[in-house]
C-alpha cells in the first residue's frame, strides 16, 4: 500500500510539470511575478531643495527675520530689493517635499517698511529644515536683522544696521555708517569698515574682530571671547578698557595709564577721531594697526 501511494504522488507531480510546460511557449522563461511597490517611498534621508525669487520695493527701512538659516545681504546699484529664497528639507523617512511646503517666507511693503519674514515648521526626530535668504539691495540702506539660528553676512552697503543673532556668526565687510550688534553665541567679524557716529557690539560668547575706522562713539562688550581691533595708522581714539580676567596686547602707540585690568588713555596717532569703551569679562584684548 505504501509503495502504491508513493507511486501515485510521483505520477501527480509529473502530470503537474507537464501541464506547466505545455502552457508556456517554447524558449520563454518562467519568472516570479513582480511584487507590488509600496504606496510610500522607502528612501531614507532624502534632501529636497526649492528656490524662489521675487522683487520688492525698498520703502526706507528693511526688516528681515529668519528662524533657521542664513541671511546674506549685498549692496548693488539698484533701486529695488531682489530676494532669492533657498528652502531645504531632509526627511528621515520619505521625501522632503512635504516639509518644503511648510517653510513659509512672507513679504510686505507698508508704512515705509519692507518686511521679510521666514518661518520653518516643527520637525520630528531626524528631519531637517532650513531657509536661506539672499538679498541684493540698494547701497544706501537702513536694515534691522534678526536671526534665531544661522549666519548673517552683509557687504558693500552704507547706512545703519541693527543686527540681533541668537546663535550664529555675523560678518560685515566694506561698510560705511552706524551699527548696533547683539550676538549671543557666535563670532562677530567686521572688515574694511568706516563707522560714523555709533558702533555698539554686545557679545555673550564668541570672538570679535573689528578692522577699520571706528565711530565717534564705539562701545564693545564681551562676556567670553577674544576682542581684536585694528585701526588705520593715521587715526587716534580715546580709550577706556576694562578686563576682569584676561590679557591686554596693545601694539599700536599708546599714551596713558595701564594696570593689570584696565587701560585709560589715547591709542594711535594723529587727530582724535572718537572714543572707544571696551569691557571684557573673560578673554583677551588686542589693539593694533591695520
């Protein structure tokens, strides 16, 4: 009986194979069917980018706010403001397009003010979003800049700048005018500057470099970091500097009184162009010629 059952199973298997071969054209291979693709993408960490451009009237005061990303401002021989927005998003799972749609940049021109405001969405673990703002502006400008997290770069402009950066560096180059700068965590670098009435810098943590002609009234406060000032050889300034813990290095000509923690006198040579007040809690101070 057992031999009979085994023979029957073998005959059934041979019959099934014969039917399959008969239903398949000669020379055609038998492949497993392709599995249906999932309804969502399984790609990890895909980055998406979107670029938008617009032109705005400069109404006399420019205000730019950015939660997360860079602000780059460059002066040019133009009457209007050319804004280029670069949005970036990286999703931990799937495409970043949905995140890009949630990055908002709002603009308005009203009441003598041109306003640009960039906001990013709340993200989940592994997601990343940012928005960079690139502006071509008239060379003569008054601007208020606010960044929560990101870099600020400004060059080739004249006028008045007010900059507040919570976390990130501030860079200014080829500037003429007045500046009021608040940097909570990040370096401040100013080169090729010619300040007029006012220069105020308050830095909580980060190095400060100022190279150029200082203002009639320059006030620099640093809680933690190195402060370096480079002035033209033919300029002089009344100097009052205090440092709680750190070192002084004065390489330019100096006349006055100096102690371990303070300096009072005149720095540089020539006609006095203004006054400089320096206050450093922990760090170092260096003053030299350009």
